[in-house]
């Protein structure tokens, strides 16, 4: 009879502590886990483009020809990641007297605002100047 007095609280405590939700891994609920391949990069350095950069070896570069003729955008590239079902869109426009930097920044904001209807989240960032006096948005 004495053991029943101890058994009931122990069983009640076990039942109450076993009802906790699982701790999600790696982040709180609502985030999905992306398994990325090993970090390795290759260099994009084409003489046809006025820039160079490094990108992951599992990415594939294609030139975006849909806007070449209508917007005079010969330097638009896409980096496709088939394993992740993702694409990074790259654009380049030279800063000239006819197209100053502030006008190009305004165009980039208008482009992102037009896409904001379909996007989940777009963070507005201010332009910055690198150590080599290069400006980026």
C-alpha cells in the first residue's frame, strides 16, 4: 500500500514531462534545413565581361538573354543551383554621365519593389563603398 503513494506522483510526473514538444533542429519551427555541399569555388573571369567573381562549383552560370535586346543589358547573368532549386540573378550597368549612380540605385529599388508583391521578404540596404572605392548595393 505504501508503494502506491509513491507510484502515483511518479507516474503523474512522468506523464506531464513526456508531453513536451520536441526541440526543433537546427532552428525554431518555420525554418527548413538546407544541406549544402562542401565549400569549393571556381572563378568566373571572362574577357567578355567587365567583372570577375568566385561562385560555388555546384552552380552553373548562364547568360540572361531575355533582356539583352530590349533593355541593352549584355552583362546580365544567372547562377543556377539545380540541387537547391535556386537562381541568383546578377546585373551590371556601368556608371556614366548619362546614367549616374543615384539613378541606377533608384532603378534597383524600383525593380525590387515591383518584385515585392511576389516575394516573401526583401530587406532594403543602403549602398556602401569598399576599400577599393567600389560602390555596391
